[in-house]
C-alpha cells in the first residue's frame, strides 16, 4: 500500500514539472510586470497607467495597433476566401503540394518576411531596380518603404495561409446538398451562398479573423523593420520604452495593457471555436470536390492560383535572388562575408556564429519543449482518470480531476502572450538570487521553450487521445508492467506526433525574435538578431549580409516545415 502511494506521488510530481516551469518562468515574470505597472516604488501609483490614456503618443499607438490589425485581417480574408473556395470545391493536379507551399510563409520568422518585402519592393528592391533600368529612371518609382501599405502587404503575406487552411478545411467537408436544395427551391447561386453557405462558414471565418487579428495586433518584427520610426504597435513601443528610453514603468504599463487585450482576444477565439462543432452530416472532401470543366472554372482556379503565387512566391524569390546579387552582378560575397568578423563590425564574433548559436538554442529548446510537452500532455489526458481511492489519497483524486479541467488552457497561455512581453518580464524578474539569470544565455532557450511547448502539446494530444484503451488493458492482462505497456503500446503510436512537435519547437526557436532581442548577449546573437543588427548598419555590404542570413534562415525553416508535413499523419495535430 505504502509503495503504491509513494509511486503515485512520484509519478504526479514528475507530471507536475510543467506547472512548476510555467509558474517560475511565466507567471512570476508577469507578476513582476504587474508590480512595476502598479507599484514602481513599492507603493501603489496608478500614474503610469493613467499616462496611457492621457498622453497622445500612447493613444495613437493603441489606435494604430488596433486599426492596422483590423485592416490587415479584412484584406487577408477578402483575398483568402476565393482561394479557400477553390481548394474546398475543386480537384486539380498539384493541389496538395501547392497547399503545402502556401503554408510556408506562416512558419517563416517575421524578420525574414520583412526582408523579403524589402528585397522585392524596397528602394533597392528587385522591382524598383528593374523598372529603373527598363525606363532609365533616376529614382525608384515605387515608394512603399516605411509606409502603411508595405506593412499591410506583409501582414497579408504572413497570415494568408492561416485563413485559407482554416476556412478551406472546414468548407471542403460541408455537404453540398444544402446549397443544391436551396437552388432547387429557386435561389440563385449568390443567394444560396449568402443564406446557406456563409452562415455555416461564419464560425470558422470569425475564428480565423480573431486569430489573424491577434497576430497583427502583436506584430513586432514587421513593424520594426518595415515601418521605421513612423509606426509603432504596442509591441514596438514596449521595446522602445524599455531599451531605447529605459522607461521601465511605462513599458510595464504598456505590457499590462497588451496582456489584457490579447487575453480577451484569446477568450473570444476559444468561444468561437466552441461554436464550430455543428450538428451536420459532414462529407469527405473527395466527395465535395469537382474537376475543372468550364472556362469559368479555369478562370476562377487559375486566377486564384496566380494571386497565391504572386503574393507568396514573389517576395521569397526576390529575397533569394537579391542575396546573390551585388553591384557587379551575381556574387557569393555576402555569404562569404558571414564568415569574417571585421574590426568595425557590430558583432563580437563572426556573423556565422549566429547560425551556430541559433542551432544550439534550438536543440536545447527541442529537448526542453518535448520533455515538458510530453509530460504536460500525459497530465492533461490522465489527470481526470484517477478514480481509485484505494491507490491514492482523496486529495490527489480531487487535484487530478481539477487539473484535468484547467491544465489544458493553462498551458496554452504563453501563446496568448507576446514574445516581447515575455522577454521584458524575464529582464524584470530574473535579475536577483536565486534566479539571477539575466546575464546568462540560458534565458533564451527557456523563452523559446515557453513559445514552443504549446505546439508540442497540440501535436501530441490527438495522437494520445486516439489510442484505444483496450490495447493497454490487453497488454496488462498478459502481464506487462506499466512501463512496458507504455513502451510497447503508447510510444510506437505517438512517436511520429512527438517528432512533429519537436520540429515545430526547433523551427519556432530558430525564428523567434521578440523575446530574443531582449535577452541575447552581444557575443551570442541568434540569426534573427544578427539580421536586425545588419539592417541597423548603413552600406550595401551589411544589407547584403542581412539578405544572405535571411535566406539561410528561410531555408532552415522551410526544411523544418517539410519535415513536419513528411512526418505528420494526415491532418494529425491541431496546427
């Protein structure tokens, strides 16, 4: 009896490690932000919060953050809805490969996306240089640099695949007999869409809209690089107040405001998701898709595919080509310079060290995120299954059932918190014993783990929940110990999902920018930080090295994404 209780206590102590990690490295830094916002000198002072409402700068920042996110969301949905219809209702060659390609921008780091648009539309971009050479112009004809238009284009590029995949994935399983019945009763195709299809699509469209709005609301790298000093979201203003002006109380107040907004938006998102379970007899996607027959079908499908390729492919191709193009034509000089640390460089080490640093941090993140993510998933699945009071204390039974209800949303909270806020919280909280970690590089993989762990959990949960419990029961009836049951039954069924989560964590770590910009040391830059430093220096050589580093980072993220698609079983996982 005692050995059984001790074993159960040890098991639950191990499973509770993710909660301890979350308490120390998530809630504690957020508490430090709250404390600095309300009591910067140890006593309650609401002045910093009141400044957010009284000073025009902060009101304008909040207004810009909201309206640019709203416009970006609207433009993304307007472009993605026709594409979603094409993927949901038509069969054509290369459909699955194209769907994989259009998802690539979503896994790219924001600094790469910003550089891709600079390479295409900037003053030294591919399009401007081509037009200047073609028409013998003295100035770039396209002046989009540091304007709202290039920001909106980058946001649409970044979020297009989210809307298309979410909406088309739901749309392709909607039964076609509903619209056919409406048309048989005299409704035109337009009226059938507005009165039947659109109301059924409304929950998934709203869910996609809220998710895209959150990503645009917390935009950092795109605004910082493409917007210049003219534009600032809350994310960018937090960074400027904390790093440039060292006004920590105001930065904390801005972080608190952003936390409130993002948590409210995530609550709305989860509520909308709950409405997406419709009492319909859904059909297989093969049954609802039709081949291309008429010229209208060809025009609709071809036009949408052309928009996708131009919107998503042109910036990436421009980034790659410009990284090999110098003043004298095609060259490898920008890549070669990454191995040289010049005396007047902004780096303490050769820039190629950033690749090694990012890889090292990524591998540490994979280990931490997969370990904690696996324990978290097991805790979510098993917490509510403790039903034998003879084996454990009643308190553990109650605790397990309570955790079963709250642990899942609790572990997803880091996704609702901006990376800049996390980095700022680390700087505030982890600067004194026994957690004096601010001057060490260990904070970087910790921050990356917070961001990557939810992806591991969402990859694992469907796999573990789909395991038939009768398989375990049969193994135990044949005399297998619990450890052997896990190794022989559970592990073979979840290892592919765990591998997908590990690749997700590695890709997220390689591209993370907001928190890393706060936490990285001068001698240990990551690839996104190195790109940002290059862009902050004048000269064609620094700009070329930024493009070269961005191309390398894009290649790493693309390889990770292809690995995810390769190891994923169908639509396994929730991302």
